[in-house]
C-alpha cells in the first residue's frame, strides 16, 4: 500500500457524510422552491426524514444549510497568497487564481446557477450573510499578507492591500451574480469574465505591482 494514499473512510464517517449531503440537498431544494425565509428547519428535517436535532447538529445555523462552503470561501484568498510561487506577488497569484476559477466555472467564485443565485438575492438574511463572508475573507487575507510581509497584523498596509484585493473579488463575484440573474449561462459568463477580470486587476497594478513579492 502506498503510504501517500488516503485511507478509505470508515462506514460511520461515510454514513455521516451521506446524511449531511442528504440534508443539504433537501434544504437547497426547499429554499429554491419556497424561499429561504419561508422554509423551516422542521420542514427540512421532514423532507430528509431525519430528526430536527440531526439537522442542527450538522448545520448549527439555518444559513449554513444554504451556504455550506463558507470555510472554503473565507480561506480561499489567504490560501492563494500563502501558496504563491517564488517571485510571485499576491496580486499576480490572486489574479491567476481567479482566472482559473472562471475557466472552471467554480461555484465558490459565484457560478452557482440562476435558481441558487436568485435564492440568495431574494433573501435579506442570505444577502447579509454573504456580505459577512466577504468581510471575513478580507480579514483572513489581511492576516496572510501581514505574515507574508513580516508586518504586524494591525498595520495599515496589509489591511489596505487586503481591502483593495478583496474589493476586486467582491465586484467580480457580484458581476457573476448579475449576469446569472440576467439569464446568461455559465459558459457565457465565463467568456465575459475572462475579458473583464484582467481589466479589474490591472487597476490595482500601480499600487500593488511589487507588494509582497515572494523571495
């Protein structure tokens, strides 16, 4: 056996993952059909044929049922900066990563389809939650930039750089949502974004072209 191989999941863990996915799938369907605010945890539990407590054990907040990739979303920009190659700046690394996400039509980048995107847009709760996730992602990015440049976490420079880089990501995420709600399919949106992403990041070049270049 290759020591680098990932060991197979045990039966218990497999069952837990299946149950979590089942609950998530039913929740998403109900949220899209009825609206997030009008769907209860009890209704989701009934649809998934589990106890209400089982739902809340897997998803402590109702928002977690709708936006179940929160940790990945929050950590993505910081992880890209931390993993950038030798001689690469955070600006360059994040630009390339976003273009790759566009090419892959990554749901975490915003390619979630019209029904799901409309569900979020129609819900004040989910819209506010998404803003909070953008804020948390920017904070994580600021911490990563501080670490990458040997700067104190409360220094204004990494926080400003994170605000600029995070702002571009907010705009581009919103752009994908806007095009999705206008009825454009993901491949069409990817074509538009492939042209617009470089223009958006180019605006930051005068300020961040050399900032944080990896030694």
